């Protein structure tokens, strides 16, 4: 029974696992390693398994430091000072193809026909075919990540200029790929023709030297390093950052845009902007739509912190109800490597959230969160609130039911693991132990975002994958055992 599962201390969310974040900068006369560090710090929410930065002096050698752990765990002052140069790229990872191992950390560095470093957010759905082709050419691999396939294709390409290699390789890649590549004298960023994963262009013009161009998965990274958000990088676009400035070319025009709608709901930081939308405001509007779709007699609105905060504010405002913090969140638990004993594990979420009886006792509650996938923690949240004295618990989720896996760079679990798989909303509410449950409709999501469904991917909700052949794609561990990994770290 899903309601009887005991969540891991590190598995406190009912939402999907995170994905990856990328950053790149061409910034002569600037401390590019430090700028990359703080940009990755801003993107930490997109991946917590590993982090890495690669730098190069103009025309010099590429240096890289990467390891498992958070940005603040991987880097210190000594390491940052050793990463000298005028160019830098960085990466934070959650594994979506290939296991969580040091060999799969990024940026990937390859030295074939050309030397390059690469960082990638997304997932290739034709990775197996491309991997087979490259192995047939005796191209070696040192990881089990599909990101190294892109790196190998570019590093072994005969074109003298990296941008020409990218222009030739990009149309051969199928799936989601927001990618930054660094050579000894340029940073190149490119995005898949459907624009599935985000990628933005920024510019630092602080008077400290000539302007520096940069790219990042989200605009919040620009805010932290003093860069100005310029625009989104277009689907199928290649942006080249060199000593001469910024150049752009469209090499694979999109037939159909398919930006991930879940970025608006869950993944991106609320202070980021995507496609002209400020996500904090959009998520509040999702809460408003939740109330209009499913009003209920209640006394108090509480969010599941921090994922439900914005939608809870919007719902409370629309309902004219008070909002309060029903939980105190311990913000230092998520990365603990000390697992509790079984008795403590049975208390599960108390390691992460502690309910406040003084706030919830005797109240009819509306509990707001942004998503449920496996349903392994929401039953514990409902039980904690009842144990704290809540008389009713009505659960409101600011996304539709998730019923289908993502093949484009988000670890959504399998259909069979999803709580909404082959269950009605009423049956899910019973498993959760809630008095009622309502998911925001897909129409409500698009109304709140103020965007057109035809330009987005919502396959995790609808099962309608925008790319042909998606459901035949390789699994997360497709290349495990297919390569001989080095016994020591290079």
C-alpha cells in the first residue's frame, strides 16, 4: 500500500526528481570561475548530485574540477583560485541517463580531434543509436551518460570551427538538449529545435571592462552575478561567445515548439522568468485557479513548504481565507548522509517538517502543494496534520495528475509507481487519507501561465509526447556496463 510506505530522509517530496542546470561565460578580465560558482549556486535547485566548473585562458588549456555533492561541497576558495581563465562553463546534475557516479559528473572534458568541455541539460531519445555508431568508429567512452555522446560527436568532428561542428551535429540529436560547450577560445550554447529545456542569454556590463556575455538555464543565475537578462535562446539556435562578442545562427528551425510546462509549475526558481513569465506570479495564479475549480468550506490555508508557498498565497487570496505556516521546515536535512534507524524512519517527514498544533488544531485545512508523483509522502503529511489536531484536511495540487514518465530530462518514475496511475481522484484521496483532493486542470495551468498549449510539452499529464519515437527511448541505465570506466579519477 502506498500509504504505508516509509519515506527516506532524502525523499521528502512527492514531486519528480530534479534535472540539471548549465552555465557558460566568456569574460576576459573577470574572475570567471567565481562567477560560474555563484551562478551554479543559484541553479542548485536543478540538481544536487554533483557539480563542476571548467575554465580556460584565451587560447590556453582547459581545466576542470567536478565531483559529487552540492556546489558548496565541491568547491572552496583554493579550488576556485586554481581555475584561471577567460572562459568558463559549469554544471549541476541530477542523473536522468547514467547512474549517480563520479564518472558521470560534468562538465565532460574530451581530447579527440579537438579539446572541449561540455555541460548538458536534457535527455537524448536516440542515444542508443548514436552510441552504437560511435562505438563502431572505435570512439572511447569514460561515462555512461548520454551527455558524453554529444561531447564525442563534437570532439571527433572534422570541421575546423566548433560552431560548424555544432551546426552539423545538432540536427542529428533527438530529444532535449540545452547545452554549453567550451573550447580554448569560445563558448558555444545551443538548444534543441523544440526548446524542451530552458536556456537564456545574459550580459554583464558593469563598467569593470568590456561587456561579458553569458548563458544559463534560468535567469535567476544572472541576478546573482550582476548580469542582465537579455532573452531566451531560441529553439534550434546556436550562440557563439568569442573575443569578438556574441554571434547567433539558427541551424534547425523548429516545426513545433514544445517547452516543458512543468518548468512553470515545479522546477524553475520562483524568481526566474521564462518566456516572458515571472514564475512567482504564475504560481500564485495557479492557486487562484485551484480555488475557483474546487472551493471548499475551510478555516485555514497552509502550504507544503517551500514548494506550495506561491500557490497557497494565491488560493488564500482568492478564497478570502487566512494563510499560515502549518509546518516548520528543517532546511538542513535534505543532504544528510546519515540515515535514521527504522523507528525514526517511521516518523519520516518529521525530520524535514514539524507540524504546529497551535496553528492547525481544531481547523479545517486546505493543504497546497505543486505536485504528487509517487504519493509516498503526502499520506504522512496528512497524518501528521490530523495527529496535530486538524479536523479536516483538503489537499489541493497546483498541477494535473502525473500519469506518464518524462523522457526529456526529468526523472518522473515509471507509470506503475505513480499514484495517479489507473486511479480516480477519489481513490487517490482515499490513499492519501484526505477529506478531499483536487488537481488543477491542464486548462487552468495554461490560463495561469498565460500561454498557448500548442507551444508546450505536457506529456507527463496528457501522455501526448511531441517527438516521434519517444516511448521507445533508452532508459536511465541504458549504458551501464557498456563501457569500461577508469579505476581512478582522471
